[in-house]
C-alpha cells in the first residue's frame, strides 16, 4: 500500500477530541480474550437469543442474528459487569464491559464457536471506539508478530519492534518518517549484508530506535499497511 494511502485511512481520526477516541485493537488478557458482541455471528451462528436475566437496553436486540434459521434459541443465563484489559493503540487499558454467559457451550464450527460467553462494551465506551471505515475490522489486533512498541522522550522517540530476518544477515535502517495531522508512519527497511545471497527462512524480533520530527501526541502510529501499532509509554 502506498504511504499516502496508508496515512489517508486515518485522515478522519478526531485526534483533538476530548476525551480522545479509543482505537480498539483487540482484547488483551484474562477474561478479555473472549469474543466481543460484534462477533456474535461467528460464535452464535444464526440462532436467536433469549435471556433469563435483565440486560441493558438494546443489548438483546444486538444479540439477534441478521438471518435467523429457526433453530432453538440460545439462552443468556448470567450477566456480569467486568473490567477486562483490551489492547488499544496507546497500550493496554481496562474498559468496562458486560460478560454474557450462555446456557450451553456452543460447539466449535469451521468459522468459530466453542466460547462460553461474549463481551459487550459498556455503551459509554462503545460510543468512543473509532476505526477507519476503509480498513477491515478483521485486522484488529494487527499483523502476526507485530508487537507493542515503546514511546520515550516525551513522545519524540519510538523503540519500534517488528519481526525480521536474523541480524547476522541484514541491518535495520530507517528509510523515512511520514507524518500527517492524525497519523505517523515509520518506514523501516532491512539491508542485506550480502545482496543476492540466500537467507534462512526464520524471523526473530528486531528493533529500530526512531526519532520523530515532533512528538507523536494523540496521533496514531501506523504500519505500512495502515494498521495501528500499539505503543506503550515509557516516559
């Protein structure tokens, strides 16, 4: 994807809004590893849902399938207010959510299932979640092997972590830093020590320390494909 196109995905990000919108990448640890209510089709299929417990306004409607298949409904038997940690672009943070438990453990299928519960973000938080319209939500969580980077020096320096070839075969070099009012894209390249020579089919964690022209601030750090990168603050 061209750099201009990757940055343009984030042109509408309301970076100056208070409080700052939440770029929700994925659930992080503990009970947050459960699928969110937005994935109900993958977990519940086309089965309708009824509830034995009182649910927040509108939630039962959100649990219904788009095209019900007439099968027996799944029953919500318990609702618990929880604070699981989620991955967001400025790092892990607890967010209020409802854990909805069902009357049965749904069988695994080719597209999902096997989960005893779903998570539904509290509406006050859900209304603050932001994701680019032209970027598929299937990429939430980022690319495999794309781990959190570290923001230092008041937001001016990034310790960027990524999966690359063995250090004995190539050096890491900063090609360019591309900025917009809403996002920053760091272009890293690996330079082989022996161009044209074969390299092992192995990848390990590599690191590049990048000095930004100005502090990242509320902007989003993005990958070359426009995907957000989690950034953990370190002072």
